C-alpha cells in the first residue's frame, strides 16, 4: 500500500477510535437497548416532553452507531480492494480502494468534528443575521450573497431555512436579513461564523470595472426553548411597528404588521416581518430577543468573549474573520485558522464545512496564530 494511503488509513482509524470513545462504545449497546425498551412502553407518551427526549437520544445514538460501523466496514473493504488489486495487478481496483479509504478518512474526520459540538446550546436551531456594511449598493449586494451562501449551506445539510426578516437594498441586494435555520446542531456548526466578512471583486455596478472591497457582518445566536428562563422587563424595551417590505401581498404592504423590539439596557435590536399577523410577528420577535440575551450570557462564559465582541464592533477594516477575493485571483481565506479555498464560487454556494471544522477545532483545542490577510 502506498505511503499516502497508509497515512490516510491510519488517520481514519484514529478518528474512528475517537468516535468510539466519545460514544463509550463498551456501553452503547446496553444504552440503545434501554432506549428501545422505553420507546416501546405505551405509557411513555403520557409525558410528551420526556418522550421526545427519549426518542431524540435513541435516534441520535442509533445513527452514530450505524455510521461508525459503516466507516469501519468501508475502510476494511477499501484495504481489501487494494490488497486484491496488488496481487492481481489490477490498477483499477487499487484506485477504487484508495478512493474508498480517502472517503472514509474525510467522513471520519468530519464526524469527529461533530463531537466538538457539545456546548450547552450547540444542538439548538439558530438565528443567523446578515447586515451590510458601509458602501451602499456594493455592500448590500455582498450581504445578499452571504445570506444566500448560508441558505445553500443549510440546504446541503438538509436543514430547513425560514426568512424571518429581510430589508431590501436601495438599488440591489439587502440591507439586512435574519434567517431561522432548523436542524440538528445548527447553532453548534454556525456559531463560529459570527464576525465581519470581506469581499474583493470587480464591481458589476462600476462602469469603469474597478476593483471594490465590501464588508458585511454575520451574527449567529441559538433558538432557545421555553425551559430556559430569560427574564426581560417590558419597561426596558421599545416596541415599534412598521410596514413590511418586499413581497407579501396587499395586506403586508398596507398594514403595520412588522415588529421591531429594542432592548434598551443592551442595545440589542430584533425585528420580524415573516407573518402577516402583527401578533405572530411580535411573539417571534420576543423569542428572538430572548435568544439574543441567552447568547450574550453564553458569550460571557467563554474565554474569548471579549475578542469576539470586539470583532463585531465595526463592519470594516481590521475586524474581518474571512476574506473572499474574486479578482484578480480567486481565494477565500479564514483569518483565524488560515484555512483556504481556491474555489470561491463553491464556497459561496455553501461549501463552508472546512472553514467551520477548523474554527470549531481551534475553539476547543486552542492554538493558532495571527493570520495575514490577503489583498
């Protein structure tokens, strides 16, 4: 077996071993049996909340066990293909086996990253806000590209995406948008995406075809359930209603159905125009505010809270976490981990996992030095 394939095989085995230890492999069958027995108990659904918790744990554990067994089987099959190919001089079988081992290495590493998602709120659904920086149409178009990028990333993972609020740009793009992304570990995956994102390109809005730099910010915070109590005094809040923008029919355009809530002590502002009913938009906005305040409390418990908060203070130079260069060359570079891609079109179409995995690993394991930005 070639040296690089042996290295890939060893890396896959190491990742699979970590996955097994994370699940406590020696006791996992016993735990699954307990959960299966509980799920078959007719009295389980007398307490719907407890029943959902049991079913969710059962599903997640079963999926994890099945995935690990498949990885081990695929790794063994790949090694067997290579061995038979070398014995028979069949280069096609060797290449097929090598491809299988590389695929296992990649999948095992990805699943290993998911074990990093063990934070208090990592399993929750998430809100994701995008806001255009200074620069008018250029930044507003960039903000629109970013919200599409995250929507495409969510679709790749089979997550559900709802547009909670969107404010159209003056000529093109958007001034801001809030997405609700629903899926297992949605917040855990996206939480390191908060910060300023920088775009460099030849502007389609510049008749002289000059290169422009644009900025937009992203803010991610978890959707919290009713079991988490966040106290908010209504006297601390200002509630404004306004007419929704964009598509939605005559009712949306002629009544003050959209709701904006400003939390005066923190300066946090949330808005919702998703529904035609002002009552429903108000309820959603309150939930968003509770989520934002909860996210703020989580940040206080993290060692890097101050640095992250500083990165959000200004949508411009010196605060970006990632740069996307489309001209004169093509490169996307994360300024925290150094992770790069030479295919920005694919990144902007939702291929964000390598960047998320690197930043999650850095957050858990530490390390990493200042990374030089790109022109």
